[in-house]
């Protein structure tokens, strides 16, 4: 009398693990060969540089506007009321 077995066998589990390892290796190799990681790093650096530039430009503009406002306020305060 044969008994009915359910579930996966050890061989099927090993084959699945081997296939997953092969897929992971191929994916890692394609990522390193396509320079996608370097492109992402360069994009991050470019973004940081652009953000610093923008902050500096906004600070310059703010200083210029504050000087103009100060001159206008001085002019107004000198006018007779």
C-alpha cells in the first residue's frame, strides 16, 4: 500500500533556491555593467550641487531686495509728512 505524499520535495526546494541564486547573480551583473548605480550617484551629486547653487542665488536675491527696501524706507522717512 502506497501512501500519498503532499508538499514539496527537498530536490524541488534546492532547484528553486539555485534558480533564485542564478537570477540574483544575473541581476547584480547587469546592474554593475550598465553603470546604473554610477548614474544614480552622479544624479544625486548633481542635485545636491544644484540645490546649493539655488540657495546661494536666493540668498543673493534676498540681500539685494532687502537693500532696495531699506533705501525706499529711508527715502520715505526723509519725506515731509
